[in-house]
C-alpha cells in the first residue's frame, strides 16, 4: 500500500487546496495531511493566517480526501513523519519546486502545478481588503519597514512623505514607491493608514492630523512624550473608529510573548524584580538627533524597550519612580537608570547612548529566574534558570529580518478585524510609557523646552 503525505496551512480553504489534495490522493492508497500551527507559520514567514488551526483542520477533513490529519509544528518534522508513517511519496505545490529535493533521500518528491488565479493571499485580499500604507519620514527605520512589509499579506506601501521633496523623491526611486510627497495633506489623501517614523517631537502632530482624517496610525516609539498627548490621540482614534498603535517591535515578537507567558505562568514562582537594559554607543556631536537638548538622550531614545517587560510583567500601578543620569554638557543623558517600586516588586530600566553595558533582561522569581541575553529586544532565545542548574531550560522563537513584520501584521489585523484586542501592547501600556517619559523630562527640567518646540 502506497502512502502519500502533503503539508500546508490550508488557510481560507479554496479550490487550489482541494485540487492539491485530490491530486496527492490519486498518487497512492492513503493520504496523510499535515496542517501547520500558527506558531510554525510565523516561523516560516506566513504572517497573516486568518483561520484558526482547528478550523483549518476541519476544512481539510470536510474535503473527504484525507485519511489522516496531523499537525506540523517544527522544522525537521517532515523527515520524522516520513519515517514514522512509512511514507512513499511527498507532494507539494509548484511554488516549492526544488525546496524539498533533499527529501528524495527518504521518499519520492512530487511537485504539482498550482491552480491558477486562486490563492489564500487573493482570498485574504478580497475578504479583508488591502491597506494602502503611507510612510511618514524616509530615514533608516522607514527603509526597514518598507522591506519588512513584503512579508505581510494585506498591506501595500504605496506612498511616502518627507517635508523635503528631494528626500521624498530619493526614497521613492530607491524603493519604487508610487507616490512621494512633500505635502502632508496630499500624502494623506492617497493612503488608508500611516506609519510615522520621524523625530520624537513630531509624532504627536503627524499622528493627530492623520487620525482626524480617519487614517489608521502606527507610530514609532516613543509615540508621544506626555500623558495628555497620548490620551488625546487615543480619544481621537476612538471617535473616528480607527486604529492607533505604538510600534515597540519587541512587544509583538513571538519570543517575547512566549517569555511573558512562561513568567506569568508560575514557572519561576512569584516575580519580585525585573531588570532590563538597552545601551548603544552613539558619538556625541552637534546636530546628532540622539543628543537633541530638548528631547534627545538615552532614555527617550531607548527606554521604550527597557520599560516594556516592566509594564507587561508588573503592570501600570507603580508606587514611585526615581531617575539617575549622567549627562552631556547640553543636558542630554548619556546613561540613565529608572528605579520603580511596586507594592510587592521592584524594577530597573537602564539605557545608554554614551555608556555601554550588558544589554540583558532578568526576571527574578521565588522559584528561579529568566535570563534573556543581549540583544534581548531582538529576542530569539531565553533561558529559565533554577537552583539546580541541570534543570535549566532554553526556549527559542523566530525573529526574522528586522522584526518589524510582527507589529505590522498586528496593525493590519486590527484594521481588518475591529473586534481584535491588541493585548500585546495595549492603549494602557502606551499611556504608561508616555507618563514615564513625561516624568523623566520633568525630572531633567527639559519638559519646558519640549513644549516650546
């Protein structure tokens, strides 16, 4: 008896999926179908799977073509399954030609031509539409977002804005963006949503003007530098029924979400302390954005990351906060420690642009601790450590590219599904960040300078 196996996400089950299963079934006497988990789909780079795992399995079952359905959840499983089930033939769609030739050592490999003019991507676009995204600012982060957008279904970067026309035109030519403007009003007319990647002090104005016109906004961190501004922007977003998200990319990364789940799940006991550090060396000099005397410095530049695990694990209701900084001659901080006191926990956020330190995250509990080594904000792995070191556990997760695709995928999902809750980085989390940023600026007496800009 010949056994055949094939794999896929089978998202938004369609004619092409049915034809693949039908042709695979015809190759032998028994067909086994592997359906991928959402976590493995993310690992493979599929960012916007719509249907749940159980729905996708049920759709394959209802086709009547699968003799057995299994779940695929990790790299290397295909070889394991071929040996476990005694597979004679493995089948794939033609978009995977040559990709799985290495399996010929184990069984026959067959590639089928795809059914024309039908795919999950096409159906996803038809069902949910395509978000026309415009990029505000054309610097390094904007370039990275454009590259990452290629991996996210349901979004098209169609427009770019820079107040300097030459810079806008240069960006458009480099990345083949259809429309590039130095007029913000003309830019907003062309888009459904905007990604704000400009200097900190400009975020509020760009985001506010877009939200008032009913445009969805994904804004780089720190979104704003005061609680009042944050609450106003979220109120405008609510009034206009549009999405407002702060782009702290680590919050949306699978590895960080897994770390939070393990920490909250009790594996290290009760959490009493969180320490997070992010430092990088940026040469000091006139005109360097990071050393702007009004809103520059290590804390405004990097603290969004160091504050993230604190707010996600200990919450918003800290009892006190104190800052210690070393400064340049113009008042910006080279290095800052923020000390938090909660009812039953403490936390420290360290940032530096002129002082280098170990950039690690440590979550301390009564049964053990979690250690994510530098650069933990690009989290690919972390360790759960115990008193008996031989019991230590290591966990890993994908962090492909620059990691921006995860936050962008959530942004698109929130736009297409208004019931989706942005638990990964909520409105309350964002407001917490703005409160801490404002307290820091006030502690340095730079808030007044910012307000005059």
